[in-house]
C-alpha cells in the first residue's frame, strides 16, 4: 500500500514537472505567481484528499483561493478544519413546527455558494397533503401566498448523513466518504461526475453541477471549507455537509439558524446533555425510509 | 540463435500490423463511401460533444431528477451486444459445431467494437471525463470491490483485453501461415465467455443494486439482461453476417444462420417470459414499489413517448417470436431478417430506454419528472454508434482478409512453433 | 380624552428599553429582547381598569389575542407589581424569565423547551447552551406565529434560465 502510494506520487510529480516543463519551462522559480494554466495542470494531477500529505493540502487550499480570486475577483479563505474529537453530528426536525417557509433553503444556498438559478438546492421542502406519508403525492413546487397552507403539512429533506451511506458505497473512485464526525463529504477535485451516487441515494440528497454554478462575486461567502462550500466547478456532485465550514468551528448550520419556527435541532449525538439527545430519548422520533438500511442520522418528530 | 529468432518474430509482428493497416486502406467505392460517411458523422458528433465539453452536461436533457438517459441506456444495450457476441460461440465449442467456430473471429471483432462503444457512452456521460485516470489501478483510487461501477470498469477493461488477445492470436497465427492451436486459445475463450457473462451481469447489478430505485431492484434483472442480450446479439449477427456475405469474401452457410436463429428463438422466449413475470409482479398488486412500472405502462404523467416505445417494443418482440417459432418461417431468409430487425429494436428500446429512464420516475422524493434527449445528446450518441461501426468494419475487414482471403506473410516461415 | 392625550404623550417619552439580557435559568442561558414598560408613570395616579374591555389609547397598540378571549391584562400583570409578571396561580416572575409564567398553562411546551425540543438554540451547538426565551419568538399578547410568505420554489427541470450570456440550461 505504502509502496503503491509513493510510486503513484512519484509518477504524478514526475508528470507534473514534465508538463510544467513542456508548458514553457519557466516553473523553476517558486517566487513567481502561478498562472491559471499551471494551477489547472496541478489540479488535474492532484491526489485524492484522503491520501494527501499536510503540505500537499496546504498547496491545494492556496490553489483553490487563487482560482476563486481569478474567476470571481473575490478573496476567500479556504480551510480544511478537521473533525472535532468525540463528536457525531445529528439532526432532528420537528414536523409540527415546520411551516414550509423555505427559509432554510434560501439560507443554505447563500451560505454554501450554490449556483443561483440552477435549482441546485441541497434542501427540498415537500408539501404533503394531510393524511398521507406517500412521497409520490408530495408537491415540491408549492408557491402559496401564505404558508402554512391549510391542506398541507411540510416535510423538509436534505442529506441524512447516513452511517451506511449508499452513495459512498456507489462511488467508483472514492471521491466521497464519511468523516469521523459523521459528515459525508465530497472531494470536488476528485469526483469524475458519473452521478452513480445520486442514483444510489434514497433521499435524493446529491446534486450535480450541470454547468458552472452561476455565482455573482458579491454573492460569494468567503469563509469556505475544502470539503464544504468552496465554489464548485461544472461536472461535479455536491451535497449538504451540515455546513461543515461552520459546524466544525462550533457554529450552528445555516438552515438551523434561518428557521423562523425553531423546527430544526442540531447537535452532538455523543453528548448526553445535548438537545438532540433529549429529543431522541423523550420524543417519538422516526427516520425517513429507515427500511433502506442506510442508518440515517436525521430524525423527524412531532410535538406530543 | 534465440536472439535471431526473436528478431524474426518481432519483424513478423511489425509486418502483421503494417499489412493489416495497409489493408484498411484498400477497398472499392462502396467501402470508401461507407467509411467516409461514418467519419463525417463522427466529426459532426464530435462538434456536438465539443459543446457539451464547453458548457457542461447542461446541454443534455438530463437533470438531477433523471440523471441518466440516452448515454447510459445505450451503454447498457451495448454491453449486452458485446457479451452476446462472444457467448454466442459457446455452442460452437460445447456442441462441436465447426460452422460456428469459423465465425468466432467475427464475434470477437463485434465484441471489441461493442465494448469500445459502451466505454465511449460512459465517458460521454461523465461530468469530468479527463479525470478518468482516477479509476485506473495504482494511479487512481478505484473503489473496488465495494462499488459496482468499479466492478463494471474492471470487467469491461478485462473483457476488451481478453478479446483483443484472442483476435491477435487467431489472426497473427493465420497470417504467419500457422493454424491456431485450439488447445492453446480455448482456455482464453472460456475466460472471455465468463467475462462476457460477467460484464452484463455486473451492468444489471449496477442498476438492480439500488434499493432506492424499486423499478430496478429485482433479482430478475440480470437474467433478463442476459436473455435479451442473447436475442439482440444473435439478431445483430444474422444481419451483419448477411451484409458481410454480400460485401466481402466471407461466406455464410445456411446451417450457421439456422443455428443462430435457433439460439435467438430460445433467448427471445426467455426474454419475453421474464418480462411477463415482471409485468405480473408489477400489476397484480398496486404497491408503491411498482409506481415506476405503472407510470411506464399507463403513461399517467405524460411519459407518452416512452409508453409508446415500450408497447412497440413488446409488440415487435412478440411478433418476432411468433415468426421465429415456426420452423418454415425461421428458415425463410426475408422473414428471418424482419424478425431480427424487430428483435434488435425491441431490445434496444426495451432495455436501452425503457429500463433506464423509468427507473428515475418517480424520484426517491416522489417527483414525476420527464426527460427528452437534447439534439446534442442525440448527435453524440449517433457519432458513438458510428465509431463502433468504423471499428467493426476495420476489424472485420482485416479478419476476413486473413481468415477467408489470402492476406499472409510474404516469406514462408521456417519454424513450425506456434508460440507467439 | 385629556388623560388619554397626556398619557399618550408620556408614553412616547417612556424608556422602552429592550434589554439583551443573558440571565441564567436552570441549566442554560436565555437570550432575546426583554421589553419592559414603565407602567407606573401613569398607573401611580390613574387606576387601571381591572375589568375586561376593548383596549383604548394608550393601550390600543396591544392586540390581545391570547387564550381565546379568556385572558386579560391582569391574568399576567398585577396591579401592585408592574415591574414583574405574575399569573393568578404563579409566583412573582421576572420579565427575563417569562417561561416561569407561561408554564402555568403551556407546561408541555415549556418542558419541551427546557429539553431542547421547542424553541431554538443560538450561537453554538457546543459548550454552554443559549436559547431564545419564550417572548423572543412569541408576542405574549398574541402568541400565535403569523403565517409566512414562502421563499420561492425550486426551478422545475426543463425550465430554461439564461445564465449570463452563455447558452446554458439545466435539464430539458
């Protein structure tokens, strides 16, 4: 394994050096600012995030910042904050409280640098007619003057950060995996865009960048995470990461902050004092599509 | 001594490759007309692909709701063709049918062309095709054996490799005035047959291994794939052999065509039987599990084109089967041709489109979406078909020239060692 | 009439002071604006009407819609102690800790809220918990949350949207 890795790295570095040489032979001085071409060549030969060394990651983060500066003229900070020890994130959603305002969707899009006008939204709020749990009867596109509409109840769905994620199993190149704190992440620079993960996901939580995300410079959130909300390219998957750039620093996810009715509860499943643990222990909770066997970390409950 | 021998061998190999390449440029106006029109189609499609490369897959009709369409549908279909091309020669060896053995080489050529087409369709479907190296062993990080797609990559690559080895062995030996030794290449053919079954089984598993897509989540999918692949592969071969019979030195015997037709009858019977079993399960009860099938067959959400094509496919499959069942009809060349064409298109629309797309409707969140391939998508798909036709034409041209024509090494070879 | 004008004028001068207090209740911190009115400015020299009636100036800004007409100002405020809250059956309660009064009726909600299943936490998911107090979200005089205008729906696949000048769409 070690041999494989080092041989691979050797090969890659050799190729990078060779390409750079062919590209103009001017890569000898490290002081010169990197050109867009040099950066894209380096990104092409970049290794999978899971096997990169600290130095390589540092370089990669700088490259992401340079790319965004070049493409949007915005200075962003791209970090790779590691998981907090002894933390497993979980989410609970109070269906009695959700009124279908879609404020979570709005906040998610602007926090996570999702392309505007692409309908690329990592949360879907379903309007469900009273008296049924059949998702086929749901309305994704409700646009009433006022919510709650008297005929509906609302079911917001996003990534459930499963313990046995079908998407991770499906990915042919290990571009997606589950982190120690339970967040399922994607290495956007490694994803080949085959969309098999989105075929496998029972929650329709994975979305594809069909074209380059439409982002205006003033819409960019400059606080980014490599595995989270850094601006994506065309042709790669993306998903909800429980706002990894916020939550790994102790903040709450944008959807929880935006919810005007307090339907959303986020917390550490390993902390017995946390609110999410109170809910799991004191409320009648259920998980959507539990029969799919993916062990989701997202619970729904009602006020009793 | 051995050095000299090696250099002669290498020289022979170079001459084999050169002679084959030169032969590709020899042909009448029909050949050149055919090739040039295919090349024109490929160039036209490549321009369409250029658009896709520039603007992303947004130029296709695909969406997050229906994320695979024409490309993956064709991929599934061609994996079947590739598998059938080789599996069809099983009877040649099991039943000692020598007629079938003679067409092994054409089956291999078809398999190679079909696998390459299948691979091109997957590549066309990728959002980041340049990152294909992430799936290469050692260099990339192939998620094997967990991901079924990784399995598919592995078995398809192996299948291509094994078929190329067989083609090389058979043609190169013939070229060097030696007759191929069955004992030597038979084990490789067995490997190819196993891999042929594997590629189509794995492709079926790729779809059926998704509990979140109940339309595909059925154990019957893999057998159904194999059965329909046999039928479509046999149909394609019947047509191709007749064309080659007219246009080349390849000679088709009546016995051979009857044998393939017989295989087609059995395959088509199983294919229809399995489809019937599916339809029964889907319609006897009205469960949420079968919504996709209901939508497909009843066209409740404006899936009209798909519904029409699935009914046409079933009608075509049934009428072809009724033709083939009667021996007198089966042995009539024109009726057999009609049946073959019917089966080919029935399988293409039933498996290629009628299986992949309905699996996405409703989405796991119950959304009823629709899909119509965009012009760019159709152009790219046609171009990939053309690439397949070019590859098969070239391979078959060389293979027939060596096998049935007189394309041989100029100098006689002294040593009779068949080793390569 | 005269009194009304005087008291309305006085009311404008009153220190309406939202205090963002972080006083500790039980095991966690509370946050949210606490609005107190200096009732004594008038009600030292003008006796309040204890009987239920339609609210007139200077109280006409209060839309009382709590308890389906069963509740009245003096269900929660007491004549002798305007600086605090007090229900008919509750102890004297600080404005910063309204839950101690709310729970006389809404004991289920307050219990859920204490546990973390009602209301919401703010700031951070880790460390000491800070949650909004009842009155941060519910207007005590009209506690029902008003309906919302929903944010726009997602785009249906196949709807073409022009993105800059590039020919581009999502879905078809």
